[in-house]
């Protein structure tokens, strides 16, 4: 008997971690992993065969509309609004960093630079 806490299976780019609380033999573990792999492949093949049908597209659009109108994206909106200043400051800093003009960022956007140094996103060289 093998006492394993965590095992993983790599399928394409995804890694599946399975928590096992019981003792399984090596053969049983291989069988479990192989059946999961086959089930995943079969589900992907089924999805690939129906994803271009008109019926699937209509059902998917209906589901997406329900999600959108129900407010399923509300948590993301709240989180974005809470961190809006930090996100905008990071995007602005990233722009100036990509064009190698960080000094221009420091002079034009003093408040954003101060915000990013306060949260330790960038180091302040003057200190």
C-alpha cells in the first residue's frame, strides 16, 4: 500500500492536483489518473465538435446575457474601483518604463510616483 497525500497529472499545459486521503495501490492510482485523463480528452473532443453549431452559440449567448444582467461581474467592478488609482499609476509607470523615460514619469506624475513608492512597487532612489 502506498500512502500518498498529493499526486499530480499533467494534461497539456494543465496540472491536476489530487488529494488522496486513503491508501491506494500504484495500480489503482494509475487507473484513477488514466480515467481522468481520458474523461478530460473526451470532454474536449465533445466541446470541439459542438462549439461551432448554431444551437450551442445561442445557448452560450443566453447564458452569458444572464450572467451579465444578473451582475456576475460585480466583484470585479468593486475590486477595480477600490484599486483604481494604483492600477492607473502602475499602467502609467509601465508605459514610461517601456520607452525608457522614467525620469519624465517622475516629473510629470509626481502623485503617481509617490503612490507607487508608498506601496513599495518601485524604489525611490533619493532615499
